[in-house]
């Protein structure tokens, strides 16, 4: 029997106001170069949780649910939560139907995906995106969710959010979770981070696109193939051999995806597998730099996002300014056209600095 759980937010007495008022979605075609914006969230808005890839139980979702409620949001658990078929959160049909009803439901203002793994690309062609295109909402996740990031950017030019998923909440709020809160509430993302010896210095601006390298590679030669010309490309990955990273990058290079970038941002390449057959002495950074060495755009390594503890939220599809040196780098979202933009959030030297508008108190943080 299918179950649908409606989790209502608790009393928020004493909670500070969220950082930005609700920004209504545009219904007219955007001007050239300006993506169709999903609305930012305010207190009382509803976030849906669904499992388009790997399974997740309601018990595993409890920390994310408590955090979302403490932030002032209501939560709807989809029918795919607590389901499992093969290695997925239900059959392809069940997962697609669950995501479809969330895409179509106008009361759900954002969709937070449960976890990555594999499965999103199995259902992407089963979805009808008409109502989503008419009333955009934030799609939040990374890893396997890159399939949706690529598809939505290429087909509709609607921004999505590369950020922690449900399984990224573990009971104590961290900088990654807080960066998601601030991005959802409309704060302009602006990060500074340490440089690296292989960085290629420079500055540029453009739409930020990308995500997981394996999924960008998997979307090639499909209707969801990522368009990269003139854009800042972000890549990250986990549990790959060095030679498979090299092979995927060679594919992107040969298909022209690396030639006309505005910039390249490399996030975490973590848990790299050891090749037991033959040694591969090049580092991941050297492998990547080799593929783009003849180009002129700025390249930076070790941006704090990906399959790692610090996975800061990025609004894919929006325009960013990138500044790179060997000593320090910065990535800042171009100011929102709305005049009520709020102070930016910053990351620097492994420390997350709070913006001028503080987060509401969290019951999870008090457990420390």
C-alpha cells in the first residue's frame, strides 16, 4: 500500500526571518541570457523528498526532515521513500510517478532528492516536464542527480541546485547544510577558497554548469547532453580509477566540451581507486590539466564541493564571476536582478563564515 507522509513544521516562535522574500517564478519567456528562475523559498513553503535513484527509508530521512522543519519549511515524503526494487528506490515506474507528482504539484516549491547512486537516467524520459517548465522549482542534489541538472539546463535553461541531499544530513548541521539553507532562501552565493600550484590564473564570467563527471559523460549524445560553450564548467567525482577519469575527460575534449569554456572548476575527486594492473603516476590534477593545457581560460582545483564532508551549494545555470590565482580563488554569483538581494555567504580557509542574517536556531545543532 502506498504511503504519503505529510510532516508539518513545528512552532517557530522566536525564529528569525528568512533572508529573502518569496520571489515569484516568471511565466513569460526569459530575456536572452537570463535563465527562467525558480522562486526562492520562505517560511511555510513545502519541500518534497523523493528517491529517483537509490533507496532511502523514512528513518534515514529523519535528520533532514528535522532540519528542514527547523528552517521553517513543511516537508512531504514521497511514495518512493521506504520502497526498494533491485538497487533502486522502487521500480522505474514508481520512481518516475513519485517525481512526476512532485514536479506537477504547485504547492511543492522545491524537491530535495534522497541520495545518489544510480537510477536517475533510467526515468528521465518517463517524465513530463511541461508543468515544471511553466512553474519552475528548485531541484536539489548532486552525484547521480547530475542527470537532471544536465537535462534541465540543456532543455529548459532553468537553474538547479548542486548541494547536499537527504543522506547528507547526519544529525548535526554543518557548513554544507547551512549553505543549502542560505541558497534556498535567496542569498547570493559567494565563496573564496585556497589556491593550488596547478591552477591557471585568470578571471572570467559565465553560466555555471556541470556536476558529476561520470554523469556528464553518460549524458553525451543524448537529448540531455550538456552545452558548455562560453560557460564555467564544474566537475567532481568519486570512486573512479585514474584511467577512467582520463578516458571521460578525453571524451569531453574530443567532443569539444572543453574547448570553449569560460572557466573550469574542479571539485573533489575523492576515494580514487588503485589500479592493480598498472601504475598510473599522474595525479588527478595533472590528468585534468593535461586535457586543457592548450586553452586559455582560468582553471582552479579543490573547490569545496563533491563527495566530501564540505559540499557547498551551487546554483547551476546562474551566472558567476570566477577569479583564480595560485594563492587564492573566488567564485561569486552575479547579483540577482531583484533589488532585494541579501549579503553573500563566504567560505575561506576551511572555515564557513556566517552572513549578517543568522540561521534560525536548530534543535539538531543543540545536540552537539
